[in-house]
C-alpha cells in the first residue's frame, strides 16, 4: 500500500540526498564547516557527535529552518535549499521531533491523519464543500491511517487523546504521522530521547522493519550510540562543526578521531 521499493543493498542504492560544503556560523561560532556526505535510497544514515558538534544545526539546515551561509544540499537531483519548509513533505521528506509535535487534545487517529494533509491533491474549495474528489481523498487517507495504526500497534489507543499516553506510545504516533506522507526520506531527531532501555531496543527494531517494508531512507540524529550503531547502514561523525569520519558502524567504532572526540579531545 505505502512506500517505495526497498533496495536490496542500501550501500549500492542511488544517492537521494547530497550535502556538499555545508557551512553556517552563529556570531563567532562556526557551527558547521564544509560538511558533506550522501544518503542513499533506503539507507539508514546515523549522524553522531558530542554535544555542540553541529548535529541539530545540520538537521535544521536540511529541514529549512536554518539557511547555510555556504554549500549545496541536493534532494533527488533538485536544490533542496530552494524549497520552503512546508514543501518538504510534498517533496517526499518527513520528520519526527525530539520533543514530539503532537496535538495533545486530539485523538491518536486524528494526529495521524494530520500527516496526510501535506500531500493533499484536492483543492480547498472542493475540500470545504465535501465534493467527491475531496471525499475520496479523505477516505483514502483514513484507510492509510488505520493501516499505519495497525502496523504500529496503535489501534487500541486510536480514539484516545494523545495527552496522557506513555511517551513510548507517543513516539510511535509520531512515526505514524510522519509515514502518512509516504516519505522517501525520514528525518529522525533523537528518537531515543526519554525512552527506557527496552523501549530503545524496540524502537530500533521498529525503524528497521518499517524501512524494510516501506523502503524509505532515514537520517538518524541520535546520542544513543547503541541505537545508531545497531541500526545504521552508514554513520557520519561530526565534531566542532567538522565531519571527522564516516563509514559503517564497525568502522566508526574503531575510528581514532571518533574515539578521541568522545573522550573529550579535539580531533
Ligand atoms: N541558534 C543558534 N545561535 C547561536 N549558536 C548556535 C545556535 N544553534 C547552534 N549554535 C551553536 O552551534 C554549535 C553546534 O550546536 P548544535 O546544537 O548543532 O550541536 P549538537 O551536535 O546538536 O549538540 P547537542 O548534541 O548538544 O544537541 C554549538 O556551539 C551551539 O552553541
């Protein structure tokens, strides 16, 4: 129903997101200095680095919250920096939020439906008047939402307001909402934050199985090293705004610059 075709080998899949020479300064602080790397279709790319390394800033450049002072970001061959933030979802990029961005008073089902609105194909007037194309589209979105709620084991809480549900459950609602737009790239902003050890393990398994089913690529910004190294196909390490290493999780674990960065020494 949903999704892209998962590539058999994410390492050989076509590049979908390219960052090249991405730089940004805040006053006298160089938050990112000439950072470049690729994310391939269907690949889970982990982005790691100690506090202040530039992970969130990079995430904010991709999500069009910050404007890089230099560099190029290309999404499926087009200039991502030419897109407005609200155009990302219709371009195939969805995100989750570190501190969740759900409507507490709305039900889990309605929160999930919100994620489908960005890819609406009917006009405002027909939507307001409930004309047949709009009704068909709403029916399609509702079916998709139920499908995702089933897939993410949220059917039992579908009609419950989001506020009051356990944090781990809300993380799954965020994923359902993001998947409503059928993204080709999912940007995950510290998804393990606030979760227990066993919830992190379950979340990692869930992200991989959703990727396998739907074929999206993912950029995973995360402090939880176990999660990043456990589920990423490729890892990029930043420190003081510089890319200090990239490679497979096994390569990254043995990289001297990464080890030094986490031991508190400048690379
Ligand atoms: N809006 C801003 N104004 C001024 N400085 C900023 C701003 N955003 C980030 N910085 C600075 O840029 C650098 C990179 O910060 P960033 O938040 O991207 O790091 P991070 O790797 O996400 O860190 P953490 O893991 O602690 O969230 C830091 O020195 C930070 O103080």
